[in-house]
């Protein structure tokens, strides 16, 4: 599940004050915010999603205009891209090079006002919203890039559907068809468990029950025999029969 994915962020990219540099920035990702419908499911980003990348010093993270390799704006390695997580999400600031002054101008004018980020998922989870709609939670991942973008469209979500198919032990095409029909919830419903309880008594249980019944009868018939402490004559016969039955059932 290490294929690259991209998501749009509901947040503005803006010009930021920085001495001697053309700096733009914004939130590339926001935590615990449900996305729009991605095609039968929604997503949220766990606050710990970028913990590994951040702990590793944001290795090879880049800022690219429209995620284009030919439109590199800055890198974490050179320090021209700075990334930090807070209670809201992943914030970025990038010093735009002179060769990309047009990107800075587009952001400054408001022509480019939104951000996106590319990532690889290392761990995710599936559940349901309170309204019963499937939700994928991104738990851990690797940041690839952040990007001011012209068109904040969500790109291919097949990696998410593949994750659900693996979790449910289902065929990917079946999951895709269910997503198109907005029926992914059936892959998240709790499995029905059938519990069979055998109420038929075992021979041992029957033998023990008979023995208990005869003992109670013996006590009763001893009392009926004038309280002499000797069992009634019929009791001895019934005791022997019960004992033979009990031995056969053990």
C-alpha cells in the first residue's frame, strides 16, 4: 500500500512575510477533518499521520507547483521548504526561487489559492461515521510533497479501495463496484456470528441427576418410615437400579 496518493486541502495558500525571500505557505493537510465524498467513502487524517516523516527530518520532502517535477519550488533538504505540524495540521512555508516568480505572483494575486499534498500510506483504518458512511482514517504515512495548485481536484483513490479490499478479504473490482454504488458499508458491517448451544443433556449429566433424585427420595422415604433411620424397602431396589444406570452413563 505504498503507492503515491494526492489530496486537496481545504485551506488557502498565501504570501508570507519573510526578509529577503518570496515566501508562500499554508496548511497542506488538516487533521481530523472529514474530506468530501471520494467516491463512496470519506477520509480523515490522524494527527500522528506525519510523525514518522517529521521524526526523520522530513527526508526528501519537496514543494512543487501543481505537483510538477519541472516546477520545483523548494526542498526540506536545502531548508528552502519548512514543515511543521500543530493542532490544526501540516503547515508549510517555501521560499520561491527567482525562476518561479510567476508562481509567487499567482499566489499574491489570488489566482492560485489552494494547496494539495502527496503521500504514501503506511497504515490506515476503516470505520463508519455516525451517519453510517464509510470513513478511511490515515494513521501513518510518508510525505512526498506539498503543492500550491490551480485545480484542487482529488486524484485517484484506488489505493484506498485496495486497502479496504484487503481488509475485507474481497475482490478489488467488487469493492470498486460497491464504491460506485455507494455501498461500501457492507464491507464494514460487523460479521454475523452464529453460536450453537447444545441443550441436550449428556449421559453423565443424566446419571448425576438420577442419583440426586434417588438421594432426595431416600431421605424422604426414610422420614416416612417412622424416622427409624432405615430406608423403606422399595428404596434399596431403586437405589441399585439408579446406581447401575449411573455407571453405564459415566
